[in-house]
C-alpha cells in the first residue's frame, strides 16, 4: 500500500520540525523554565536533548525509513519482542490529542480576541482583567467548545489532504512564517524597559533549583519536556521517516530537527520571560503564563494588541503543525494494520477514527475547564488533563523510549547503521549513539519514569 511520500527533504524537515515545535516549545517550555529555575532547567534540557533526544530521534527516523512502516509494524520488523513499544507509541497520540485540541482552541480564541482589540471590534478583550477573562472563557460552556471543534476541523482538513498535498505543503510555509513572527516578538520583548532581568533569568548560571532533591524535579520536568517537545515515542517521527526518500541524509536530518526545535524553545523563552520580568509578573506562573500573564503584558504594552495577535498566531501555527503530526502517527499505524489484514478501508476512514477520539477527549477536557467542573477523576487526579498527560508523558513516552534504547542498545545493536550509511553517507556519530542507547538512555528513562509517576502520585518524599 502506498501511503504517500514527502516530495523533498525540505518538506520532511518542515513537517518533522512542525511536529516537534508546538505548545511544548512556546507554552510549556517557558513556564517550566520559570518553575525549574531558568538556566538550571535549560542546562538539564540541553544535556538530555543531546544524550537522549538525539539518539532516539535518529533511531525513530531510521527505523521508519528502513522498514517503511509506522510504529507497531516497524518495531515488530526489527524485533518482534518489542512490538509492545510500537503499541505504546501508537497509543500516545490518542492520549495527547485529547487535551492538545483544547489548548489549540484556547490559542485560537486569544488570537481572535487580540485581533478584535487591534481593530476595535466587540469580540476582543477590551481591557478586561486577564485572569478573569481566562476564567470566564474556559468555564463559559459553548464558546470554548466551539473553538476546540474548530481547531479539530482545521487539523482534519489538512491531514485528510495527505502527506504531500496537505501536511508537507502546510508545514513548508507555516514553519518559516512561525520563525519570522517569533523573531519579531523576541525583538519587542527584549527591548522593553527592565527586560534584562528576564534574560539574566534565562542565561545567568544559577543552581538554586538543584538544592536538596530539587534536581529530581528539574530532571523530571526537563525529561517530560524533551519527549513532548521533540515528539519522541509518539509514533510521529517513525511515520514521517517511512515517508522519507532513501536519498536523504538521515544523520543530518536527525541533528537539524532537535537543533531547530531547541532554538525555537529558547527563542520562546526570550519572547516570554523578558516581558514577564519587565512588567513585574510571576515567571513560575504555570500554564496560566500563556493566557493570563502574557495577556496582561500585552494589554499594558504600547501596541500590545499587534504583538498579542502576532504572538498567538505563531502559537496557533505551532499547535496546528504538532496536532497534525500526532494524528499522522496514529493514522499511519492504522493504515499498516489495515493493509496487513487486507482491509479495503481508505485513508479517510482512519482519519475519522482519530478525529472522533479527538472530539470525545477534547470535549471532556474542555468541559472540565482544567479541573473547574469539580467532577471526580480517575486515580485521585485533579483534572482530566492530568489523566491524559499521565498516560502519555508520565508513562508511555518514557517507557517507549526505554524499550527503543534497550532494543537498539542490546538486542538489535547496529540495526540502523546500514540505513544511516546509505548512498555513501558516513555515520559520524555511530559510537556516540551506540553508547547512549546502551547506557545513558536506559538509566535516564528508568529514573524519569520514577520521577514522573511520583509527581502524580507522591509515593515518596525523596523526589
């Protein structure tokens, strides 16, 4: 079955970077930096991205291209004992999409509202208190539902158009546009009076957050951020790898994607933190940093409606490209399973399956208003968002990464080497990648699983 191919290496890179660059970069990276002590969090994240993220990145892309399959059948082809890892990777996007579309809807609302303020229309915020406006919106019943469904519809439309006609075309112009808009916001933020304190928070060495067992907390946040931000262990990169032509240099691509993703994350921090400090706001503002703290900054800033609209527009592009990647990872796996069973179902059938999941999960998370509904939640959690996040970032993503590291480091060592070395390419980082798969990856992933589970269930005070 021909599932489609990327028309160019640039298209693959833009789609892969688009999948990686999302709310994880522009929303959660800055606020996790705020909670994790700024530079301390950034340092840990960079170390993990190099020693864990890069090996997993090249492993996933190479596995997808070598087998020509999505996650489940790709792992089974490599070593059938690790098929479970492909199943975990395929479940992840079903969990992520359930809350991702809700935040995509929130971003659309703020983009539209800032545009309303820009043109003086009645659908803007019109100077309302940012905290009250956000609380009123997410608990407002029909309005957040409409934006969530609209975000799902846009994702559905692009994914339904296929790999080359939809995903590649959209990402090929959306990602350069996002980068340009991000630079505009960074320049404005860094030129605000008092912005220097925010830059010092980001880049001045400080390890206060590491005191006691604080390093475990920073490690856990940076690790979950790395998986979420780079789209690792979510089936997406394996699927995109299966669409990549054999003539392209895998090692180079596996470097470019995390470098660009990390660059956008750091730029997002430079767009957010200088403005937050310039206006005396709280850098550890949690999820509200994007919708309350920053909106307050934009409302107080000269020309704030312009920069508010541009900022939320770039966040919208980032969210949409990541949502597309999540859907595609699951769709590709379902196409493989259908072909294996001789099914006559077309791509649109599988697109609608995950769309229905997105609608159901998005409805639940949006209706819940981030725990504001007061409903009982599974496992004693505080909201439906935590439930889906626990399943994806807390358990399955680090577990999937652990199984891949064990497979490539121990049972199928050097399996991807010939794929990386196609067409006379040299695998310059072969020794480094092998060392990381054998030793660094497994140790880190086990520790991350323990820290992540403890962050939800508090079974020990050691972390």
